[in-house]
C-alpha cells in the first residue's frame, strides 16, 4: 500500500528582477517540475539532490505549507489541497535550518507548547515528553534554555517535536545538516532503527549527503533542477553505471582536468580529489598516475566501487554539492 | 473536546509568550514607566503656557479645566494601542524570524486560538503595565481614581482592546506578507496620535475631529475621561459605547478576513518560508 502518492506536482516561484521605470521584471522559477512518485507504507524513502534541486519545496508542498500550482498529492489517502487538516494530523515534519524552535524556552517548554497545538492532553503530553527526552538523552538538561544547547542537541529536540504526536508519516528535511559526526550517527541510527524499523513509520527524508541516503534509505529518488531523474534502490542505481570500478586519487596541486580521461575532480580545502570510472582501472592506472604526478603531489590512490554520487553525476552531469540558481 | 482543545492552545500560547517576555526584564520596565514619562513634557508644557495646572480655554473644549489628568488618561489608554499594535504583528514577525511560524501554520489546529492567545497575552501584559502606570500617576501626580469607576472603565478598556485586536490581526497578516512591521506600525501609531484625543482635544480642528470619528480610541478616551473627570456614568455616554462596539465588530471581521486571505496567498507564493 502506498502512503504518499505524488501526482504531477508542480510548484513555481516568481523571482523579481530589475526594476524598469514603472514595472519590475518577473521571472518564473520552476522549483518542482511535474514530479510523480509513490512511497510505500513503512518505507524509508530518500530524496537526494544538490542544494536548490527542489527537495525542500516538494516536502513543504506535502506538509501543506505551500500550495502547488499544478498536480497534487495524497498522504495516507488525504489530499494535500482539499484536506490539509487531516494531512497535518498524521504528519510529523522537521524543516531544514537551525532556528525552528524557541531558543528562549527550555526543551520541555518547547515540546509542551507544540504538544498543545497537536491536541495532546496534558497527561499524555507529559508522558510522551518524558519518553522522548529520555531516548534523546536530554533529560538532564530538559529545563535549560535552548540557546545554551549545541546544534546537535537542538536537532534532537527538533526531531522529538516532529514525533511528539506519534505521526504515521514523517517528512525529515536534511535532518543531519551541519551536525558533528557523533550526533549524525545517533540521529541516523534513531531514524532507521527506532522510527522506521521498530515503529514502522513511513519516512520521506531529504538529504544531499549520499552516504546518508545510501545507508538509510530503502529507495532513493534523484532530484535535479526540480525534476525527478530516477527512483530505485541504492543497489540498482549503482548497477546503472556500466563502469564497475572507480579510481580515486587524492593529491595536492591545482588540477582542473585530465586531458585523456573523463575525470570528476573536486578541489577541496586541503587537497584535490580525482575520480575516474572505468571497467578495469588497472588498464588506465599507470597513465593517470603519470599525468597527475607531473602536476601534483599524490597523497593516496584507491580503487573503489562506484558510489551514489558517481551515479548522480553519471545521470545528471551535475555534482551533488552544486548550487543551482 | 474541540473547545477544550482550543482553550488549551490559548493557554499554551499565553504561557509561551509570557515566558519569552520574562526573558527580557528591561522590556517590562520600559513599558511600565515610559508612557508616563512620555506624558510629563506635555504636562509641563501646558503648565508653562497657561501659567498653572488649570485652563479655562481647555475647559471650553473638554469640559474640564485640568489638563494633567486628561493627558495622563490619554497616556495610559494609549499603552493598550501601542502594545496591541506592536505585540501581535511583532509576535508573528518574531515567529517568522525564529523559524517557528511554518511549524505553527503547519500544525492541525485552528489558527484562531493561537491569535487569541497572542491577543490575550497582550491584554494581560498591557493591563499589568496600565495598573503600574496608574499607580505611578496616583503616587506622583495625585490622580484621583474612585473605586466605583473601575468596573465601567474596565468594560471600556475591554471594548477598546477588541477593536484593536481586530486591527492588529490584520496587521499580523500584512506582516507575514511584507516581512517587516515597524514602519507600518509607526505610521498607524502616529495617525492615532494625530487623529484621536490622546494628547489634545480633537475638536480644536474640524478636520481632525472628523477623522477621529473612525478611530476606536477616540470613543474609549471620551468615555473614560467622562467617567473620571466629568462624573458621568456609562448610561450618559451610551452612544459612544455603541459606536465603539460597532467599530470593534467591523475591525474584528476585517482583521480575520485580511489575515486568512494573506495566509492563503503566502502559502501560494511561498513567502511564509522566507525570513
């Protein structure tokens, strides 16, 4: 059974341009471009794409925060346009961004306030808040104002807020964005093991971290420039790449491209990472290393399997960390 | 269940707003003292102009020779105007700034109890401020408040607040759209100063008097000053009360209509998500 059915959903935004005498130029930006997708009951479904791909806009339409221009979606049988109240009752949502809670209030006060908006009785709210603060390991600091919390602790409160009313379906928008590895690991495990496997919640998760999508999601949809590119399991997506090996070289030096190879080059802060997909990397290894050595100092050489990012680049020609205007 | 649900939302909203307000103690001090300090220069100015605390010319326009209590009553009632205008629209602006507005609008509850909670919180805090101000006026300026005047004055203050909250709900909606509230509120605040008898009798100029007829504060001030300074009763002033009530109904209906119209528009344009 499908819990989320998105049918031909489209959302445009109007971008204001330069003012010309009396009129301002306007341009339509297609943030979500006729997307159709189905998420099964109990599935952990990932929307993977670079910043500005339209993931958050799609989530906000599903959460009834935005009204789509065309198409619609149903959440557990309730239409997001004609029956938004029923949709809101069964949805839990975390929106991206750090400031989604009252920093001047404690974790407990924040949760109590949102519990009242979702109609929890005082007794049920207290019990549920106790339980959530306990599993999130926040009980000790529950009365401290959030302004004194770390980013990771605030994100835990944010997730606790989303699941306060025990929703059937969760929309998690970049839940681990900006968190340090230990908090990310905790939240990923909590999302996968507790919320999805134990409690059976249907989860739609947006991320631009390919590892996160790979590790957590039953199926993944690639989104780029508002369009849905492909939907499949991580395993099947990787099979799409005909080349079954990836040669990865880390080096120090200024390399923009390799003349004779189709290389994916990322210039990071302290090093440059070069990835080349090939059927058999041994065949090209010597030539590639010779070319790189002439221009840079090699730090490491690895042969790996293609990643989701390789698949994304293969299918879209864009990098995951690209920012589209 | 539904009305209990709505009541719990109103109560949660009031508690939340009060807890956040208490994080800023200077704000409390400012609102308790500043409106009175604001009125003092006008009292001294009047004193300097007429050479005493009573004026016959002032009496011709207002029916009372004492301009000091006249101005102090204007200052105290104006606190309600300021806190209603600033409170509600600023409150939604802050929700937007904190990133919580989306979550509130995305919750399944009706938004009316949330707005009511914000309005009642303003009423509670404004009344606290007004009580403090009256206390200061009694101590420093010897303002005379009889016990039997308190009940009718409270009734008029409630009627004044109803209209002001209608107006501020509309402003809250406009704030969602334009993403800033100060210039709009300052404009309305100064229109109120100019066109209602906060500082001076509006019948000093026929044009100002005409415009003052659509401002609820005009009627509230007329009734409260009538009770406190001219020993009139609510029955003597019933016409003002009826007009105030009619303006309240108009402003509340208009306020809710504007708020929900703009909220729907904002969901379409995506402006809710912007800071």
